[in-house]
C-alpha cells in the first residue's frame, strides 16, 4: 500500500510539472508566448476576426484585481495590445497598405479573446493580416504583486520582463 501511495504521489508531481511547461514567471506572475495561426481566427460579427486563447493563470484574483497584459510581436519587438498594426499586402493590382485594429478582452474563466479588425472591414478568405502566424505574449499578474508595482511601465514588455524577472 505504501508503495502504491509513493507511485501515485510521483505521478501527480510529474503531471503538475508538465502542466506548467511553456509558462514563465513565478507564483505571482505567469507569462507565455502563444502563436496564433491564420486558421485559428474565426470571422465574427460580419466585421472582424476573433481568436480565443485559454490561459489558466487568469484566475478570479487576477481578473478582478490584478492585471492581464497582452503584447504582439511586430518586427522583432513586443507591442502592447490594443494596437494599430500597419502592413503591406499583395492585392490583385500589386501591393496595398493596410491598417488593422487589434483589441483584447479578458475572460474571467481563464483566457483572452483577441479581436482583429481590418480598416476596410475586409474578410480575407484565409484570415487576417499579412503573415501565416503571429506571436502574442500573455502576462498574468496577481493582485498582491500588481498593486505594489506602480513603478513598472506596463506598456513596455521589456520593463515588465525586467521587473518580474521573466525569461523569453
């Protein structure tokens, strides 16, 4: 019986460690990079694209009193969402310039929704933007930490990374 108990505890420990893979931070701050592919987006509201990302680190404490920060990687740097994304894409007659609005909504049950609206409300058949995929960084900060760190520039991912000792 004691052997079975040790085996069960070992399995639980391994499963607990595996569920945290890909997440950076500490007990009060969690950070992950999520790649969203063109096929992940859904056309909604007849005017914009949406993707829902599950993120269990967003609990009631974070949702109600902490912070959920989302950044999008553009040209090698992280820019905070919401943002306006400018890009050039190929069209029938050559290339054209586009502007897109990207917004975020935090879900109280552990996740975020990203909304992508093209400036001309264009419904591209394959998804939004000019790339096959986009990287987003999600940072969830517990209230106990967030309320005591007014010195951090939360619009700047590098400042957040340094303040909370996050690895990329």
